[in-house]
C-alpha cells in the first residue's frame, strides 16, 4: 500500500488536484503559478468570474459566480471530482460598494454588509459546495487568505470597521469548517502580509518598498508555511512568516 502524506503539499511529486477560488486576483494568480511550478504533476482549476492572469497547459478555469447557488450545480462537471488542495483567495477592501471606514461616522450598513459578503460569506459558500469533493484518503488542505487586521486580539489601532469585522468573520468560519472537517482536512486561515495587489494599492504608496512584497514573493511564503502544517494545526490562524496569530 502506498503511504498517503498527511499534508498534500509535503510531496513534490504528488499528482495533486488543486482548486483556487479568486484565481484572477494578484495573489490568486500568483498562487496558481507557484503551485504549478512546485508540483510538476499537479493540475489547478481557478474558480471565479475572471480567469487567472496567465495560461498554462495544466491550468483550467471555471467561470462561476460564487454567490449563485444554481451556478454551482450547473458548473459541477467543470470542477475536479477530487480536490487535494483548496485555496480561497477572494477578498475586497475598497471599490464599488466598499469603503475603508476610519471612524463610526463613516459607517454605512450596505457597505458593511458588502464587505462581509465578499470576505466571509464567499468562503462558506465555496466550502458548502466543495466539501464533498475533498480527498477521502489522508487529509486535504484548505486555506483561506485572511488578514492580520481581522485579528481581534491584535487590534490596537481601530478603524477599517467593515474589513476588520469581515475578516474576523472569515476567521470564525475557518475555525468552524476546521471542526466540521476534522480528520479530513487541514483547514487554516493565513495572513499573506502586505502585498502589491489591487486590494492594497491605495494604502501602500507611502510605505517603504522593502515592506511590500510582490504577489510572487507572497505566494512562495504562503506555500512554504502551508507545506509545513500538520493535522494537529488545523483550525489555526497563521501569518506568512509561519507565526500563529491570535484570533
């Protein structure tokens, strides 16, 4: 009998089936590329409204609205029947319907709900429809890109009400999913660090270039951390440095 690794990313030669939700974003695309580079026998499928930013013979794409329940059924044949690695890279901080609130006077109900929907609810819907496809032998790996500003214990500056609350909600969702999938998947939230993407663009202009990572560098750090995880670490929250963060 062939031994099955407790972490699918621990075997560089494994024929992994990988799914990345939000694969069109800066980090989502970078994660797809890095995974395909690291795992020559792997295939990856991006899920979302737009394809990843590059083409690859082992990269597929499923054009699906994650919030459309009927679309999940309609597009089911386009999604791998067995998933070894599931990375959720969906998130939003600014843009249409979203505001970065600095004070209570900036808070608007519709924008708070929009932030929660894209940052937290998207993960739950993806897990609802993909849970049954996770591998049956050994453990799958499930990771959601969160943010350190979603840590309640680490919050010392306030502000960013909608985004902070939404990412805290995502973290609770990850914790719940980890408990439901205990024994079947290593499920974690991970903070990618400050990365040069559309999400962070308005907020990094004044920062030192050395403190802002490229999507490619962030993807490498994230996968280095994920590859070291064991089933005993499921349900936790990590930074891109591998440091466990407080909820």
